[in-house]
C-alpha cells in the first residue's frame, strides 16, 4: 500500500527541518544507519517499534523505515522551499506480513493529521528558534 500526503508550512526550511529532527524522529537524530526503538501499548499489548534512518539529505529529505512485528513502513520525507513557505511531503509505503483488507484512506488521513499537527507546532514556535 502506497500513498502521498502534503502540507505547506509557513516557516523557513532550516526551522522546519530542525524541529522535525528534534521532535518527530524516535531517535532524535537524522543520521543514516541510526537505529532507535520505542515501546508502546496497542490494544493492551506491549509492542516495540524499530526506526532505522535509511538516508538523509539535509535539510531536504529523510528516508526512515519503521518496523513493528509483521508491519513494514517506509517514509520518504521531503521538504521543499516554495516562496516563503516549506512544502512538507511524505511518500509512505506499508507492507504487511499477511494481506489485510486495509483502508488506504484511513492510513492517509492519519498521516495527514499528524503532518497538520506538526505544521501547527512549527508555526506556533517563535521565528528565532
């Protein structure tokens, strides 16, 4: 399953990238090969998610892979300057061990909601961040 989401953030590229790196990555560092883990509870079951930074082209792109049990999720995260804003784009790929009847719209909506929250966060931070 693959989809793409995009939002425009009213900020500078440097600020957007720095805040993304500091707040959105599990390991807090956009370094190729960096592996981090996060333990969380879902449906009453404790699970471990592994984040691997596949590649980084600062401040324009981060490729990260997230793995939880039988789910593989690869995200190509891109930042592009557009006049006085930054276009934040995510190209998302999910693979499941078993073919599940997944609703791609729900996944895309969830991703877009997270991106919109990040946009609000960035735009709420003072310019001299």
